[in-house]
C-alpha cells in the first residue's frame, strides 16, 4: 500500500540528529529520501560509538532508515551542480549547515527556487538565520542550557541537569516534519514552495509550554523540582517496596481515591490537602507522608489498586524492562531490517499508526554512497528501490 507521502522527493543534506530524524519520518511515510554526504560519509553519527554492528553505529541507525545515500563534494562546482540538478525535480530540500554556508555555495533558497519554484526548502540551524547569534553553531547540550531547559531539570542538590536524550534535536526534527508537511499542503493551493527557517533554540523555547507560561504570567523564575510537577501535587516518583513508581494525580477526586487506599486516613481529611493549590503549597509534607505509605506495597500491587481507582501510575522502567514489556510488543515498537553487509538491525519502529496509508520499512540505514550508481535514475522516475526481507515483530 502506498504511503501518505508516496511520490514526494526529498534531498536530505542534513547530518547528526534533527534533520535526519525529520527525513526519516518523511521516509517512513513513503517519501523518497536521498541522503547526500561528502565522500566517505560526513554524518558524524556514523562514527559515534560504541556500540557498532559490523562497522555501523547504533546512533546512526536510529534516524537513517528509508533513505538512499549518495556522496558529493560540495566544495567543487561539479558537486554543487549535481545538487542543483537534483533540486530541479525535488519537492523538498533540507539542510543543517551553518547560516550563510548554503549562500556561499549558491545552494540557498533563492537560487534553488529559481530553478524550481515549487521547492520547499527547510533550513535547520542552532539559532536561526536572524538575530545576534545567527552565525553560531548549535548543539543540543548548549541549547538545553541556553533555552532554560537545564534550569528546570534536576534538584536544588544536583544543580542543573540536561535531559538524557538530545530532546532539542528531536523537537526540531518533529517541527521540521510538521512544517514540511504543512508546506506541501499549502503548495497544493498556491502552486509554489516556500522557505522554512527552523532553529533548535526556537524549538526548545516553544516546547517549554506550561513552564514558560507560568513564568510569563507570574514573573516567578521556575525552580528545578526533580520528578515533581510545578502545577500539580501529588505528581511525582515514589518508592514502593521493590522500586520506584510514578503516581500522577490530576484532580481532587483522584486524590481522595488515592487516600482511600492509604493506611493513614488523616491524609485525605487534612484541610491543607483538600484542593490542588493547597497540595502545591504543602507539597513537601504531603509527599513525605505519601512516601511512607507507598513503600508498604510493591509496584505491581500499587498498579493494580490505582488502576481500579482510575489513577494514572507506572513503574520507572529500565531499557531492558521496556523492551520486554508486553505493551511494547503489542504496539510493534521494534522492527528488524536486513542490510546486505551489516546484517539484521533491530530498530525502534515508527509510532505513527495510519489505517489507510501505514508507514513502511523499505530501506535499512545506508552505507555512505551505497546508492551512487542508481540514485539519479531512481530520482528521475521517483521510485525508491524496495528492500525485501524486512520484518516487524
């Protein structure tokens, strides 16, 4: 069955995480994605490891399936001319070179759109193409620091902490996929493409959501709360008898339902805890008393009891627990793809579940330049070579 983006052609000049993540999403949805690197492979993630499987890094495999790979020397006119020729029939170009680099090479939006007015051109940079920091490179760690994300993670004892995944890259990749799909829809109405200027910094600020809204409304600088919620209590991690469990009480009814399961019934009748604002004001004492109660039972016992009351909860799982969990299997959240030289690769599957145009797993993460011999012919007819033998669990 054809994917939702079948027939859409994407030139992926991006590297590392944000751009490749966006183009993998487009590829999963059926787009023909051609990954273009310098000879030998210029995507740094090819070399980030261990772990490696037959020379291919796990990091690289995470965001590069459903792509063909060709290599070009952007520093030569011949290489740049090949990009221009490919852009003439492309729907999308995406890159994450520093601001000004593509202009220097004559591969900027204005130059390419003259060749192809229908072209959608997505630029991903650290800080965007305007403003005093436009010339700086952007790395997730730096963006997490500057965007305020690190200031709200951790505790007063740990100091600022980054999130364990490069979330600002992931956010930007998601925003890029959304913006590109929106531009494709707009092109159906106008007949013209457009430029998309995305930055890791903007996307990190945009995803602060309620934490930023709290500050903008109150002027109070948010403090790091560890695993707690700034606006809701109890909404934290608690220690059961056999390990940590998250309990997320969203309203006063759920709080009273939780209290009905506790040995200390005075918690539910304490006037300070009757409303959420009161619980937020007295969070430290309430959480201390709740921890004394939660440690009396196992995580499984609490899951059963809280589920019966309609109270959201879940154990803090390690990676091995996650990928052994029956829910992970039921949702088919892993896929095995077969590469002719690397062998079977077990990957995280797409979370997108479309009933009419489901995602597909056609091409495993490519070697650098793996499709040099066939890319241009395949590009002209718009067909991506399929990969047989891919399987999902």
